[in-house]
C-alpha cells in the first residue's frame, strides 16, 4: 500500500508541479506527517524531489525529470480524462493521476483544456433514448476548437442549417448537449437533434477557458423557472422506488404506507415533478412497467383514471388479427 502511495505522490508532483504537504495529504487522504515521510522516502530512493520554503513553497520535482510514458495517444488521453466524471472511486483517481503524469509536456495543456470542456452530470432535463450519431464529429470540434455547420431540428419545426462555435459538451443523465455560440449568443443544443455535422476550416469563436458547471447551473435554473413544481404522493413497492426517479424527478420522502388502502406495495413516496403535465406523462408511462397508485393530488389521480378509461374502449373494439392455419401457437 505504501509503494502505491509513493507512486501517487510522484505522479501528482509530475502532473501538477509544486504542491504543499497539506495539498498532498488532502489528495491522498492521509496525514501531513505521512506525506513528509513519503517525500523523504522518495528522495532517499533517488527521485529528485526538493522543497521550497515560504508562503508559496512546497514540494516539487527537479525540472526535466520524466516518468515512464503510458503509450497512450493524445486522443486516447483526452477520451479517458474527459470521461472521468462518470467514475468516482479511489482506483479511478489513481489511474487518472498516473495518466496525467505520463502525458508529454506538449500534450498536457491540450488534454487538460479538453477535459474541462466536457461535463458529466447525473441529473438531466429529460429522460429519453438519444440518437448520438452526431456526437463524434461534435466532440472533435470541441477538442480542436473548430467551427461547425449542422442541420438542427427542433420539435415541431423544419430542419435548419446552423453555424456554431462549440464551447463544450455536457452529458446530463443520458442526454448529450452542446454548449455553443450562435451569432454571439451562448445556447445549448441537444446532440440527438443534429445531423450532417461538418467541421469548417475556421477556429471557433470562444473564450480560452470555460466553467461548464456554471453554465449547467444557469441553464438548469432557467429551464426549471418556466414550470410550477408539483409534489405527488404515490404508493408502490420498495423495489419500484428506483424506477420512479427516472428523469428530472426529485424524491422528497419514502416512508411506510400508513393506510390499509395503500397496499400496492407498502411504501409512500413523495415526488416533485416539473409541473402537472410532466407528472401525468411520467406516471402514465411508468404505470405500464410498475404497479403504483397515486394518493394525492386527487386531480392527478382522476386524470390518470380518465385516461385509462378513454384508452380501454379503443383497444377492446380493435379487430382480433386472423392467423393463417399454418401459424404455430409459438408464432402467435
């Protein structure tokens, strides 16, 4: 374990430059005393690490000291580092440090910038299967800082060609978005609505740095401000609670059912939806996969009941398809 920690110290100093004992201790989740012992061990083993005193002091490697390279290409390094937001474990953190330290100096800045331009968030605006055919060229444009021309189709509108200056990519839940400048205005575009993406031989008009976390928070708040949240209480089984959280839905509480009429599964779950239409759409869709009962609001319960009643006669009046005599029961 200590050998692995010593390697981690070496990789951190290689990739980040000068670091204080406190910074190293926080990164490695050990005490500062342990860090000082590790620094001494590295020095005794021949690693050219030195200390600088003062307000901006710390530990650093002698300039020019190189560790073994990993053999990864620039694009492979970008792919691994920019996708790190999906992995949260000590092993992943160690792997990332090793990768950062192994990068050639000429690549480190470009890889770091590319990683900052891709944000991974577990929460999203919507829950839907996405067509991501346009993602590879868009990713290439984001990393390379190139302007793109795309055909974009908004719901209910005709496809239009747009010229965009890519800023960064955000994957929220299962949905990918491109943050881009369009005629000077910053906007978000859903990747699944793009096709015929072409990289133009022009640099993207964008700032040298970007805070995608700030962009995401601002866009999400603006999206939610257009709705009046609705809290809904449902009864279901404990196993169904996870299915209820699909999409932009917040679970406010989960507690045992307190009434004999709430025997659908044994728990009461209070959920917060974007608005009434959103609650109706999501719960109607989920009711085909799991058994649940809306407790309140009553108006939503009645809306779902009326929707089911309207649908039942349509299916009962449909003619039963006739099968050829040779059709086997398994084929039916």
